[in-house]
C-alpha cells in the first residue's frame, strides 16, 4: 500500500492486535482493518480472530478479511505477497495514483 498506492499502512500480528493494538480502536480513526487469516490457523489464533471480529462488530468498525490459500507455509506466503501486491496496485488505480514513480525512495537513494 505504501509504495504503490502511496497510502500509510501498518501491520500487527494477531497477538499484538489483541493486546495494545486493540486499544487504538477505542477512538475513531477512519482506517479500515484488513484481517489476514488462514483456514488452517492454529485453534487459539482462530479464537483471537473471532474475538477481534466480535469487538469490531460491537464497535461498528468495518473490516475486511483475506484468507490465505491452503498448503505449505511457503505457498501461503507467496500467494499472499502476490495477492496483496495486486491489491495495492488496484488501490492506486482506483485512487487515480500512478503506482510506478517512487520519488521519495529515489530521493533517499540519491542522498545516501
């Protein structure tokens, strides 16, 4: 999202999202969380996703869910990398942003 759609993005693992990360959702931010899950996530991880969703629903916080493919951890990671990269490109196009120039990165490289 940051490189292609020129949009701020953060990521947290589900453990941190259930601890300090959840506190920030007590105040409106206009940001929509994207939950990246797996059908074969560990049982306790699935429980955490359920609790987070219940909290978001109670607070009327709109969220999106993305599920990895089934298979090995490598196939899941590669699938999510490609999928989310395409999402960031489509997000840029949707916002009429050209995803190709990265002026700020060029500036940093030039000045290092």
